[in-house]
C-alpha cells in the first residue's frame, strides 16, 4: 500500500510539472504553410525542409498543407481568406503571385493588395529539352529540324500561363517557327511523354531536367539564366545560342494582408536564417534550386 501511495504521489507531481507546458502547447495553434500544388517535387521538398526547421526556431508546431487546384489558385485563395494573425502562410512559385494577373481575366485575388511578402527563399531557371532521338545537338539544329518537320512542331509545359509557356512562345517567335503549345497537368507527365516520344520538346525548370539530362533520357539544349546554370554547366544559355531570351523563377513565402508588421518581421527573419544556414543551403542545392532568403521589403520589390 505504501509503495502504491508513493507511485501515485510521484505521478501526481509529474502531472503538475508537465501541465503548464502542455497547456501552453494546446493554446498555441500550429503554423499552417499552404502549398497550392499536389505533393511531391522540389517545391514540396523545399517547403517541408523549411517547415521542419521553422518549428524548431519558433518553438511551435508547423505543418505543410497541400491545397491543390486551379493551377495553384485555390491554395492562394485559402490564404487570402485566412485570419491575418501569423498562423497561416503561403509558399508558392512566381506564377500565382506575379504572372497570373496578366493571364486570367477574372483572378479571384490581388497578388499585391491581398498579401504581404515575407521572404523569397530560392530561385531557379528554365530549360528547353528534347527527345534525344531528335537529331539536334543545339538550338540551330533544332530549328532546322522543326522547319523540316512542321507537323511535329509542338512543345509541352506544366500548364497554360506559366513561365515555361511564355518562354516557349518567345523561342518560337525568335526562331520563326510556329510552335504549337500543349498544356500538361504538371511537369512529370510532360517529361514522361517526352521520354516516350509522344512530344518532341518540353520547357521546364532546370531542377526538373538536370538529372534526366545527365542520365541521357532527355537532351537539354539551352537554359534561360543570364549565366549558365550551376546544375547544367555544359549547356549554353539562350543568349549564348543566339536568342535574346532570359527568364528566372522563384519560391517565396507570403502572409495574408493585414498581418502585423512585427509578426511578419519575426517570420521573415526566422525563414531567411534557416535558408541561409550552410546545411540547408546544401540541401536546397540538391533540389536544383539556388537558396536566397530576403527581407519582406526586398521580396516586395522583387514581386513588383
């Protein structure tokens, strides 16, 4: 009986000791990071890497919540209508926040007025890739092949209104070849058809192309940066190949408009610090992305 009383007493003390932290955790809601696309891919991996470190930095739960649909617009709208209390963030590539307003006639949100930039976290470039069975080792040879095979002059992208779509149209205009755009539901499907010989050309971000190019399953002919891609250093840029085309994308975090400035600053400082840590920079580079980490003000300038 005495031993039982001692065990009960110790259990009671333990409960009292643990109660305040557990209560505090219960009162602190998780920080939700809305990822507006299906899970998988470099963007999802980037989001979860940062979320894991952010939970430690902020000493609170942080979860990544994929909210796919309407080319990312559904997830963006979900953040727009969230309370501006610092408990919900959007992580997104450039298109929904700096391109779609020029594509959709009735966008359901204003990328500038409805959101507060928190931090840009990474940049990336794009590339033009072809079926390796096409007899073209550079853009000039590809243009010659397209002109000789006009019925096959098609190119694929992850969707209409994306930067790869625009880059494809810019290349078609510069090359004088009437390329037909084929919009796919994601880059993975487009690459599958490229490797299967169903589509001759795919424009995608270099991080999605690099490993397949190195494995010989596709052939990248040019990249869109001002300098050669660090991930494909053997591939010339469009400008090196004689075409005045340049383009770059980014990933970044946004909060709903009206989020207090002090909260935005705290979140931005934590996210930028995570991205700039050497071990995280190395991981981000493995995704084929260039880590950055900016202030809210700098990111707002980039977005504009």
